[in-house]
C-alpha cells in the first residue's frame, strides 16, 4: 500500500511541476499564481504548499532534475574525454542545454535578478553540486595527465562555475542566449584557463 501511495505522491508532484512550467512559459513567473498552478494540476493550493514551500521551490526542483540529467550524460562521457578544453566545455554545454530545455529563457530572465541578490539555499546547493562535478572532471583529467599536476582543481572549478553563471546571466538578460554561441565563447575562456596567456 505504501508503494502505491508514494507513486501517487510522486505523480502529483510531477503534475504540479509540469503545470507550473507550462504557466510560467505563458504568463511568466510573477504572472503565475499558486492558485493557477493548483487549478491546472487539478489539486488545491494547499496541496501545492504540501509539496513545495514556495513557488521558487518548484523552479529549483525542476532545475535540479535537469542538472541530474546533465550529470548522467557527463558521467557517461567522462572516461572518453582526452582533451581538457572539450571536456570542460561539454560540461558547461550540457548543463546549460538541459537547464534551458526545462526552463524557457524568458523565465530565467525574470528570476535570475532576484536570485542574484538573494540566492535561495537550494540554488546554492545546486551550484555546489555543479562545482563538485567540475572538480571530478578536473581530477579525472589530472589522472590522465591532461592538465598540470599542480592545478588547484577546487579553485579552477570555482572560477569556471562563477564565470559560467555570470555569462549565463548576461546571455539571458540580453536575450542573446544561443547554445552554439555559448559553446564558442566558453571554448575561448576554457582555453585561456587551461593554456594561460603565453
């Protein structure tokens, strides 16, 4: 019986997320109320709050799920990478691609300014997961002697993640987000980090 109950709860949770994303895409984040999300998901507003403390928590759960999909893809490719630039750019590309597939750029444009001023704890935790993943990739590259053995992987991961976030904010705010343009730009940045200025 507990298994069926858990399946029902998970189904309801997914319905709430799906309804929220659909409404955010049409009405924007601010223009979507919890009542509208509840009505579209065919649950009560109280039920939405049973699953999510805030409207922002719905977004963050969806972003986390997108990142997890990217992490799986990265994990599958990690052993095959034989070039540090390709590896690190692919990490960024997959995360950006999955995050923008699940959350339209117009919604990112709306929420990023507020999150930049006061990031929710869950967003900070998501960034920590991304930094940990970049560290794993850098350690793997170090073990293959593809980057300098003296590389401070924690520092480099933090720098790359901070720059990627800053670039993403800029692309989203300008309305100029294009994955191919981002890959080209991040390739130049990662080459600079890996090879330095000579």
